[in-house]
């Protein structure tokens, strides 16, 4: 007897409790990544909803909470790429509507945080995603490489180029006090894009 393929509508959904727990644990990370990547609250909301809908419909078995978080962020990155492809049809809302919490800024003033995030928003998407995952989510270069399907050296190069571009965009101000990325270590308490 042949098995017919189940469509997404026919797949059993994960329990509500599992989805709520995942949203509670990792929803903020998905939201911040989507907002940083799309620059639009509306697009970020769409990405957020799509990510958790896909989780509800996914049959993927997760070996740990970190595996679940990585899966969610990978789906969010892919969905942000989809949104970017559609962006040419309508302009994005500027990042000036992003909520900035002074408590998230570390030693930076709210104006410095705003200027920094505006500069991050001007980076090419490939640089924005590594900056966000490294500084905001705390992933190491090696972990980012695995998440995005890149070589670790490519991630290091993108981080270094993004930092240089940010420094130029900010008039020579270097908010990153850490050493250049030369290992697979995560951020070392640097202030560069830590708001958000």
C-alpha cells in the first residue's frame, strides 16, 4: 500500500504547551533577529508568526534547547531572506521605530544606541545577520557558521568587515571594545550592537 504525502494542513500540530514554552524561551531572539534583518515591525511580526507556525507543523525532533533555538533562528533567517526578496515591491519602514531600552544599551546613551542600530540597518544583509547573531544572541563564530551554512573564516571576515563599515558610518567611533574575531569564541562583553 502506498502512503500518500501529508500536506502541511494534514500534519498533526505540536502541543500548545510546547509552542508556548518555545515562544517564551526563544521568541525574543526570533523577534530581535527578524526586526534587525527586516527593519520593519510588520515584517518582523510576519516572520515571528511564520517561524512558530512552522515549528508547530514541523516533525523535527530536537535533541536539546540549544538545538531548538538554532532551528528557530535558522528558520527566521530563511524567512527574512524571503521577505528581502519581496521588499522591492514595497519600501521598508525605517529602523527609527525600533524600541530602544536604555537598560539594554550597556554603557551607551540612547542616542548612541539609535545611531549604532541605524548604522547596523545600513549594512548588507549578510553582515547584519552575523553582527546580530554574534553580539545580540551570543553565538560564537563557529556556531554562526553552522547556523548559516558558512565556513567559520567567512563569518570572521563578515564580522570584521561589518565592524570596519560601522566604524566608518559612525564617523570613526568604535563601539566594539573586543579584540578582532580570530577564534570561535563568542562576544567578550563588547558593546557593539547589544541593544535591542
